[in-house]
């Protein structure tokens, strides 16, 4: 957390977002089930964590944007229609393309950090 900030403060300064993997601030995820903890949601990025404690199969689910995940707890076997099946465990990072149709088989309890974002647009040296 930022120095001098309370544990419940997620935006200690405009545009700066801070949380912790041990948070207790979870809400139901109506799209895929499980629980959701959103760190940031704006026009450029959507990032947070998901956890599953009683649902071990998710999908099929079509990714609305490119997703990057980092597995924090449990394991995931992700089947991508027309593509590979990924077996991910704690510490594994994966990036899945926009539009991929996926089915997730989870080893519970499962927790991940996720990020959905648009492509990075580097500014030129002339800007």
C-alpha cells in the first residue's frame, strides 16, 4: 500500500490504484461465476483478481479483449476452441487472444490476477 494510506483505500492518488492479494473486498462475478475484485476499470485497462471456491468448470467463455493471467492459487486447464489446451499452475502467466472461445477446468480453490487491455500505443520521439 502507499505510505500513509489505509488498507481500504484503493485509489490513494488520482489514477494510482493499490490493493493486495489477501483482500477481503470481493463481489460476485455475474459473467463467469466465482468472485471478482476489480483493481482498475477505465478506458485503457481493466485489471483485478478472480477466485473460485465452489465452481470448477467455467465456459465456454469468449474473451472480450486480450487477457493476461497470473495464477496465484490452484490450477487451470484452459481449452481453447481450435487451439491448444493450457495447463497452468501457481506462478504461471498466460496471454490469451481476443475472441478466443475458452473452457476452464479449475483445481479449487483457484485465484488469479487478470488484466484486459488494449494494445499499447507508443508515442513517437517527435511527440
